[in-house]
């Protein structure tokens, strides 16, 4: 299956998969899920960063594949921040996630929007487009971490 068809199918499945809080047997499962999703996303985002920063040679096909994966993964973590998942000792999540839910939701949506732009940018095969969109996406990571993640 082509990666774009795969993304479309994944998006449809995600839209069907609600409500989030009913999806995990235990709070720790939700924590593990969101951390795993963020970790996989970080791995693929990091590969794009290496290209954007000139640490590895630009490979347009690899960039597009990594960006598609970032766009899919960006949609996943949020379901793992449901009620009762706010006091896991292994989590760096700040209580503001649950006390400022609208702000947190907006931050997640910003990431998804930028990740979609990043995926579109990499389709052009243009390194400058990757650099610009990578920076914009990284800024959404950073601002959300600054507001909602403990050091
Ligand atoms: C990454 C990664 C993050 C973000 C963040 C951007 O590659 O793993 O968490 O970028 O560092 O500021």
C-alpha cells in the first residue's frame, strides 16, 4: 500500500476510534502508549532534523517517508492523556495538561497541522522547504514541552 493511502486509512481508523478513555485497560497502559507514540515520532522527526541540519545528506524519498510517519504518529499520543493518567511516576506530564485541557488540545492540533505541512513540504523534494517546515514543526514540539512537560 502506498504511504499516502496508508496515511488516509490510518486517519479514518483514528476518527473511528473513540472515546479515548475507553481504550486502555489501565492508566499505565495509556502512559506507555503515549510515551511510545511520542518516542517513535521523535525518532522519525530526528531523522528529518539530521537532514535539515546537514548532519546526513538530504534524501528526498527518505524525508518524505519520515515525514509521513511523523504525520501519522502526531495524531496518536493525545488519546493517552485521558482522565486518571495524570500521576504516573514515570511520566513528565505536568498537571496543566488536565487543568488547561483546551490549551493542551490546541497544542496537539498545532503539531498535527504542522506535521501535515511538513509531509506536504517533503513531497516537493526541496531541502529548503524541509528546513522551513521542520523548524515550524519543532517549534510546536518545544512550546508544548515548555508549557506541559516537566524537565
Ligand atoms: C525533536 C524531539 C523533540 C523536538 C524538540 C523540538 O527532534 O525529539 O522533542 O524535536 O526538541 O524543540
